[in-house]
């Protein structure tokens, strides 16, 4: 832990000399971490990931993966990273097994090694039974698992996942998360992912960066970000008809207390720890708590806090829209 | 650790894998494969017979009117018949370099099947781009040149295979090899076809790799198809064309490819002319392939 696996400094991409897609961003991803990139459409997520996986050249700034510069040592970077793209890139006319071998060939891995690896990977993603079926017969979940296997064929140190569960149903999405957790646990792999689904980021990522208008607006663990909003919301009511605002206020970590129609709305940090202390403080003075709820802020609120609530009508290229439509359509088969 | 993350020694790794990926789409799909074989049969069988110019001047179609025939003895009539037969084969040889029009046009067909296959198979690059495969390949250590070359090679190999099939089919349909033909000449035919296919497919890939819509390359193909086909010596000899068309046909690289193939297959080979054909096609291929690959390369390194 502690070592920076990905490091970006002032990373910038300008398209056609005018459209600033990514604007001087700095961040680092530590060894063994799952790092999530969140942001609205057109915020610069895909542009950032495309620069890190060396298919786009940065206009300005620098980034490195395991110490290799993405601009000057692109081939070294390509050898140690794995990529699971947003789209289903597996060839429809080939079988799952052939697709993995094709990916291995792109890394120059000898047939001897790649055949063994393909068998292992198919096993890992539970696809061995379908390995000789053409990809066109696969369901969305199977396609996603195949993409995952292809992305792992070179035993990458860092795996990049672009919207790994786009268009998948809840069961398949949950299963995909499990695979990702396994990768992290068993292989100690560092993962960099972009996503639209906030509950996905919340349950998978160790740290999250929210990006908007090409700039990183906040970075932190999901917990930190949620606490950053001012903590959890506790609402309670007591039997006695007295004002206990001052009493609650004195409890440690309580930040704000408001009385509304006989219930107290309390903003407090570390809600699950603070709540018992509040109850204890009230009980000691002889008050009886009759009603209590504890709500933790969700990442949704964090996200909206930083990116605003207005709808995004950013223009997207026809190509991007088409690719996304194809992905969703194939996922739903 | 030792077996992983090896920086691959060869700069060309993945070339065969990517080429074979394209070819598999064709030879592993029975319907597509059979259709590509049926198409040349239809062309040769229908077009070859419909456009059979030798029937127009064939002596077999001449019957003497009775009042004319009665003025000659039988021996004189057969001499006359021979005279007309000689005349018609003179006309055919003068125009087409052979008395067999189907041989003349089969060679044109070979070259054009190669052209069409090249043009259409280059379109797969548009799909690779739209479906994300191109980006996936770009994120691996495979060389950018290999990505482009695999497209060029798969188009070229497929075209050459089809050209070979047409030749095989043409033989039972009446294809006549020239007096100086020997089986080694076939290697020459494939060599010149290889050159033209390399050049044309590099050009089409450079166009296609930039287009995000499948309609764009379709329009380009349709635009170029007709002039390349008919402003050439594929179906009709250049020296019998109007002079403005001759000018167009003589800068059409297809004309030289076809003439080269004819020199090797059906004519009494004129080696000077053959060397000239190879030189022109070779230069064309070298220039266009370089431009095509450089343009594609620059696009991929944006």
C-alpha cells in the first residue's frame, strides 16, 4: 500500500484546439486500490481513461502507470495494463475461446501459454461450458464476462474498466461486482473504473473522484465524501413535552439540531456511533425516546451536491451514442 | 513474473491473428463463402455470353443468299467461307489480341473481382471503429502498422483467392490460354494482382478509417466503381475507344493490371509490355500504399 500506481499531473486534453475535454487534472491511484471515476456525460471520464490506456495523446501534462509515461513509454504501459472497454468488442463470429486467444495474440503471448491462460480465465468467469459457442449466441452477462477475461489475458497489474455494468440487469451486475472483488482480493490488482451507477461506486470503490467539466471536483473514499456533506441525519421524538435541543447539542459529533413539529432533526457525524450517545444522554436526564430514524447520506446526494441538479444536454458525437446504444442492446439479449 | 509482461520481440506480432480474424468471417461463414464463389460464375456465365463480341463477326453466322451462291462452285464457296473466317479472326485478334472473347473478358473479370472484394472488405474497419474493437486493439502493444496491414492483407488474400476461382471456372467455359502460357505465369498473375490489391485496399482503408458512418465508404465505392471498370480495357480494347476515353483508360491502373494478366495468360507474351505493366502497377501500389498507411497511422496516433 502507499505506492502510486497511476499518477496524473496537469493532465489535459483539448480537441480541435478549442474543446477542453480534460482540464489540468491531478490524481493518484494507490497499489491495490479500486479507484472510481464518476461524472455526468461529457464530463471527461472516457477521455481521461483513453489517455491512460494510451489511445489518446494528452495535449498537456503528464501521467504515468507504474512509473511508465503514457506518452513516451506507451508500449511499456500497454504491456502491463488490461482494458475492459465499455463496448462489447469481442468478435461476434468467433467463439469465446477464439476471442481470448486473439486478445493474447495482440500481446504477443505464445500459443503455448495463451491456451493455458484462456482455459484458466474461462474458468474464472465461469464460461468454460460456452467456450466453443459463437459470441453472437451469448447473453449480455456472458459477453461482459468474456470482455473481463480478455482484459486479463496479459496478467495486467492495473485493470481499466469503462462502465463495466452498462445495460446489465441487477443479477448480472451484482455478479460482475463479485468478479471485480475477486480480482482485487486474489490478484491484488489495482483497478481504475468509470461508472454512472452510484451504488456501484459506493460498493466497489475504495476511493472516488467526481469529475465535471473536465476538472476533478472532489476526491475521497465514499465514506469521506458522504461525511463531507455534514454527516448523517437522525430524527427522533421524545415522550416528554420539553425542549431538549440544548441537551442534544452537547453530545459529541452533533453538528446541528432543529426542532420541527415535535421531532428533532439532528445532523451528526458518525451517526451509528453518535446515536447511542444521544439516547444515553436523554435517558440519563429521564427522557424517553419514542421514535428514532438514522439516515446516512447516499452517494447520490454527494454527486448532486458537486455536479448540480441541472440536466445535462451536452452534445455527444453520433459515434459515441451509436456505440452506447449497441452496447445496451447487446447487453439485453 | 518472467513469463508475464514480456515486451514482445517481434514488431509484427498479432499480424496473422488479426488477418485471420478477418478471413474467418468469410471462410467460416458457409453462406458468405458460397456466395463469393457463385458471384463470379454468374458474371462469367451471363455477362461473358451476353457480351460475346466474337459472335457478331463469326463466319458461322454468314449464309450466302441462294442467287449469290449459284454463281460459285462448291470449291469456290468453301474458299470464300475460309476467307471470311480468316477475316473475322483477323478482326478479333486485331481488337482483342485473341479470337476468344470469353478469354479476353475473363481476365478483365479476374481483375475486377479483385477490385470489388478489396473495396468492400476494407469496410470492416468502419465496424471495428463503431463497435469499439479498434480502440481495444489500440490499447494493446500490437503495432499500429500491424492493425492497418492486417486489413490490407486480409482484403488482398481474399481477392486473390477469388481471382483464382474465376480462372478455374473460366476454363470449362471456354477459356483459351495463349501460345506462350506456362503454369509459372500464374505466379506472375498473382504477383500483379497482389500489387494492385495492396494499393487499392490501403487507399480504401485510409478513407474508411476516418468515416464514422457505413454510408460514406459505400458512396465512395459506388462512385469509383463504374469509371474504374468501364474506362479500362476490361471489356473493350483501349485502342478502339474514342480518344478522350483512351486518355482516361491509360491512366487507370486497372488497365495495366489487366493487360499484365492478359500478357501472361492469353496473349503471346510481349515481355517489354509486361515489364511496363508491372512497373506502372508497382509504382502505383508503392505510392498509394505508402500514402494510405501514413494517413491511417496518423489517424490512429491522434
